[in-house]
C-alpha cells in the first residue's frame, strides 16, 4: 500500500506537467485582450514554456545524479508554485513570457525526475503499472486545466486569466509537502555508498523475501 501512496504523490509532478501545459490555451483570449498584444507575442508566450521544458530536461540528468531524485522533485515543486504565482501577477506580456519560461523548466525537470523516481522506488512486479501513473496524471492535469479555465472564464472581465494560473499553486504545494515525507530511492542511496539507508528503504517497499534479492541486484 505504501508504494502506491509514494507513486501517487510523486506522480503529482505529472499532473502539474499537464496542468501548466494545458492552462495557457484557455487563458490566451483573455490576456491577449488584457495586454492588447498581437498574435506574435501570444506565440512567444506559449512557446516560452516549451523552451523552458527543453532547458529543464537537458540539465536535469546530472542534477538528479548529484543531488538525488527526491530533492530535484522538491525543487521542481517550488518552481511550479513560484511560476504559477508569477504568471498570475504578471504586469505585462514580457513578464508572462519569463514566467512561462520559468514554469517550463519545472515541466522539463518533472518529465525526467518523476518517472525516474517512481521506477527506482517501485518493486519489480508493479514497476510498469506505477510508472504509467505519471502519464495518467499528465492527462488528468490537462483535464484539470481545462476545467479551471472554464470555471474562471468571464467575458466581462479580461483579468479572469490570472486565477486560472493561480490554481497551479495547489498541486505544487501537495507535491512539495508530500515529497518531504517520501524517502530517497534505494538505487540512488546504494549508488552513493549509503547501503544501510538503501536497505532501510527497501525494507519498506519490498517483501521480506525479496528485499535481499533486490538489494543484491541493485549492488
């Protein structure tokens, strides 16, 4: 049961991935009129998130190896929260470009670190199922973003796009608080020479019969 809780909490990073990818679509008509910007600037704001995702994914590999999977996911939760607030309070279009670029970094980081974390902490027999939870949460995140856009959309108020972005703070807090309580992956711990800590984590997620076999396989 514990491993499913761990996987669901970590997969919240996928929900944030989907939410921040999808929320921009419902916000575009409103911030375009609010800021009085042309389609070229709208395209820049939209693509900034994709550029940030590329940058986040490029540099995430070495960071997760050096700092650990859990710490990188915690950092991504902070970026998601700050980026959501920054997007909502953006005073002009260029601020929104920077906010979306910042959020994109978190999207790229989560797309790498979350599936890696789930894969490394899952018992072999359910690993495929739990890793696929990330993609499921991405889809749910897109759905949540559309529901958020629908709820806040108001043709009489061109600033209604701001709370659409603020909603992203809620799952970011859930991810951050949840990951504070989660262990580091046994593979990373054992790879860093912290074998007793790795064995302790394996004792929590593996059956007593398979724990030692999993430990030796990782070594």
